């Protein structure tokens, strides 16, 4: 069954326009079938936010290139893209902000609070019974956690928090439609972009790596190309803890391969070292998970020094 959700089907929308999204749950014939799984939809609106809009929230031209490369891989560039099939329960947005990991609730909290986004948050989410709160909430395997979490109030008044809220949302086509439609709102799109810069891009580039030969520092000191740093950001978007683990392991290999060379000194790095580290990371990604970085961010510059940060970096 294909579900058609129009903006004017949602209670809180004053000026719905002609927006409509369509999606279907997986059917039993799907290779990895489980109930209430969604991974694709129709009706995404792209190109609503200009490079000038993105630069206004702190992005450099290099950052914009990395943003677009990552979004293309995560969601095909669709800001409403939703995934209800993996262990995050619900992931949403251009970077697939994750439900169980907590980044999706944190994003929603920022949208609810933001001067540019609070009205849109109310329209698409709060008026449909989707909100956020801070405190203790059901997490996983019978455990609880503290922090920002989703709070969903059903039509019958029942309230679902945290992971229980995301599980409930999976079963509600109307709420899935609200998330898909919210992704077509330019204010929500720019809100996602602004959040991703602070929560993903900058954190990835500032990850501290270490060396046997001397003190370490942020990975951006040692990898300085657009494409090299794009690979780091992509790894962070998937598994943040792997950035330091993998970089430290492969830097140690490079130190053994280049004895007598102080790799803790950024001035000792050259194009061959940068390419070598990026290739080791790419090879490890292929080893541990289906898919690779071989076709990722190929339009970004690989030359050392090609990455240009923003004014506040």
C-alpha cells in the first residue's frame, strides 16, 4: 500500500500549498522484511537553500562541498529522507540523524528553539503531537538514559518517550508523512544544515589524533585537502568513535613505514602521506562494512592545502 500524505492532511498547517509525499512500507517479499520499515519516498523538494544561505550560517566553500557530498551519500540530498529499518529505529534528514543514538532528538530540540525554525517546528511536529523534552527516558534493552529525547502524544492521549516514541512513530503513516513534508520546508532544511556543521563537520575536523613521535592535534592539521577531510567527515557521520581509533592506528603504521620522520609535525606531511592515510581509512571501511568511499566526493580537490575553512575556524 502506498501512503499519500498531503500537507493539508495535517492539523496544524495554516497554508499547506500543494505538497504531497508518498511512501510504502516494506512488504513480506522484501529480502530483509520486517514490519513498518520505510527507506524510500517520493515528493522530496531539493535546491530550496542557496549556497549564499548556507554560507550565512558559517560554511566556507570547501565546507559546502563536503556537506553536499555527505548528504548525497546519506540521503540522496533529500532533507525529509527517513529510515525506519536499522538499529537506530528512526533516522531522518539529509545526514540521517539517528534516533537511538540521540542526535535526532538533539536536532529537533535545536529546531524547536531556533529563531528561524521554531515556527516550522511547531507547524510540522508539535501540532502533530511530536515534541522533545530533556530528562530520563526509555533507551534500549530495558535501560534508561538522560538527555534530549522525543515525546509523542497519540490521538488517544497516550505518551511515548525516547526509543518507545520512535518505535511508535514507525507504525504511524501520518507522522512519517509529517517528517517527510517537514524536509521540504526551507527553514527546516537550513536548520539541519546549521546543526550538522556544529554537531558533525566541526567535531570531525577537530578530532584529536596522536603520534609516537610527538604531541598530536586536530586531524585538520595533518590532512589538508578537501577530499581527505571529506573522508574524515564521512567516517564521523557513520561512526564518530572510529575517527580517532582508525586515524591513530594508521598513523602508527605510517610512522613505522617512515622511521626517523616526525609525523607529529604537520610540516613533515606531504601529498604521499595524506593520500596514504586516506587510502588506509578507505580500505578499512571496505573491510568492515559493505560499501566504500571509492566513489565518494570525487569532485572535491585532493591537493594538500585545498581545504579552506570558515572565518571562525
